[in-house]
């Protein structure tokens, strides 16, 4: 089944039913989650006490690629999600120097090595607050926000 196609189980909306349909726990979880956010009759995905073992990061936005905003509460319950230790979990690290101005506190300019910095990257350094992420990268002007 292609990633863009959705399977919604009306009677038995739970992970064990999706595992029966797809045969793979991770694929079943993605499809069940996709249905959870695209179908109004269900607000809880019961995992039935199952454990999903992930060999790498799971991009939930890619699993539900037709939504960028979701304002209704949804619940995933009775589950375990285990991250198996391997290289897929190792974050990329890029070191760069930049110029900072107090008049524009959310921007860095003259960023060396900017082409290797991805949107969403965590920014760390002296004087940088917690949970600061790259919102936009402009390679041409060597700046980021």
C-alpha cells in the first residue's frame, strides 16, 4: 500500500488489527496513526500492550503528509516504543562560526559552513538559550534565523 493511501478500520481500530493487516509493527503503527489523524470517529489508538521497535527516527509528519496543523486531541495508549541502538539515531553535527547582533537577536550572519546546516537543527553555543532551533537557512546571504 503506498504511503499516501490510508486504511481506516472502523470496527477494530487498534494496533493489533493493523499488525494483522500489514504484518510489520512499524508500518502498522504509521498507518494506524495516519488514520487516527484523518478520521473523525476515532480519537484513541489502542496499541493493545504491543511494543514497537524503531531502528531509526520516525517522521510522523511524513506519515501524515496531508496535514501541517492539527487542533484536535488524539491519544496513543497502552504501548511501548523502543529505540533500538544503532547509527540511525546518531545526530549529525555541524560546527560553524557566525556573527550575532543584539539589534537582530534571532538571526546569525556570516555563517561559515552554512550549506551543511539543516532547518530544524539545534543551535548550541555560549550565550544561546535552551531549545533554540534553526527556522530558515539562506545560503546566498550566509544567514540563518
